């Protein structure tokens, strides 16, 4: 396990962004920088962390955890659906197929929980009983398990905007995706969640909820972005969930919910000026991200030495040099 002192030292050399002049125009998402080249995308996962659809700061080693954990899950789920991964030339970098992304995010939920504007519990707590077009009974408690996993799609918001709840009817009415593609996305999402939760259970975890993003590649549906990471999913410790739920205590989590709750308790849910992130929060969040990586993969986390920029540039240059020689 990475020591607390290592994490503290890294807070002075955080991986915030990177520029590749030789790759052309740089694009930025909330946590990734990316470039388009030779029909591929170069995705560089930084240490940026977002919550409530806002980038709020930086967490040591976060980019490495996300990229390597996604790589693990893409490999484990390729029997369900093809994905966009071509190569992982560096722990923070993925070379992927250039796809046409769909503007709908498929969120699968097995429990009623959350503090964001698109979460089930937030809406239920405010008195809503029909959420995402689904009717919920009275008397549910926060963190309660649902009778079966449900789909609660959202829009894929532009950088700086909030995701919006969607119903199946709204998706089709607005022609965001075709009926055929939507059905595929729904079926695949439930299968991915079921397999993800099954693997997590073997590791002593519950996959509480998660989101999936899809794109089109050569006329076929493919899984893109990331999968089953602490950014896109909630994970609870399985062995004490029931006891903690019965006592009304928050589940022991290993995801970004801990980070979100820190801001929510200070009254911040995405609007206005956010509170300044403390070093203590950075350290605790980094420890959780590393821990979930080790629990899920069963491997020890091997941190890259900071600063990362030089190693990333070398790895990307080497990849495209090799690719060019192979295509001649």
C-alpha cells in the first residue's frame, strides 16, 4: 500500500494536464485530456476530480487508478460487448478507437442512495415517487436495496453543465438514440452490472450503482469511456452493509461518495463557489481509490513516480512510432 507520506509528497506534483504539440489539438473532458490521431484517440487520465458535474481539484494517483482499473474491467467484460481499448502504453494513458459517442449515459442502480441532483435518494427525499418514469413505494430508506436493478438514464452533459434525468419515453421522443440501439444499451448495461457485481461480491464488495457510456464503431455498439471505477460507480463493503443499514449508519464505501458527502455537508451541491479542498481530503480520497483498485483486481498498486509528464510523452511517442512501422 502507498504510504500516507508518499501521497502527501505527491500533492506538490499533481498531474493536472498535459500537452502534446506533436499530436495537434488538445481536447478536455472533466478528468481526461485527449487527442485525435490516425483514427484513434489518445486518452490521458489526469488527477482531476469532479463531483456535482464540476472539477473540484486534484487527487494523487487518481488518474493511474482510473485508467488501470478501467483496463481491468474492459478485459473482464469483453465477452458481453466490444470496447474501444486498443492499447495501454502507460498507466495513465489509453489508446482507443475513435467512435461516435451516444448522448445518453446508462445508469444502473441496485440501491436507493446518493446526494447528487440525479441520484434516486435525493429525488425520493424531496418527495418524488415517480423518478425516471419508475414508480417507487412509500417508506423506503436511504441505502436500501431495490427489488431488482433498474435503469435510470441521464443526458451526457457538456463540460460545466449538469446531467439531466431521462425516461425511456423521453429518449425516444427526443431521438437521442434509435429504439434498436436503446434496447441494446439497456440489455448490455444490465448484463455488465450483473457481471460486475458478481466479481465484486467475490472481493467482498457490493457494486451499488454505476454508469456506462456507449458509442458506435463501424456500425456496431461499443463500450467507451470508463467502467466500474470509483468515479463512475459506488462500492460498499459487503460484510457489514446489512448491520450498518439496520442501524441507520452510512455503508462503508470505497468510492467518490465519501468525497461528495464532504462537500454536501458544507452545503455545496454544484452551484456557486465550492469550498476549498483540504489536504486531508486529498489524502483520504487517494487512499480510498488505491484501496478499491487493490480490492477489485487482487493486485498491489504500483505507483508511477511523479512528475508523470515525461514518461507519458515517451510512451505515446513510442506507441505511434511502432504503429507507423507496422502499417508500412
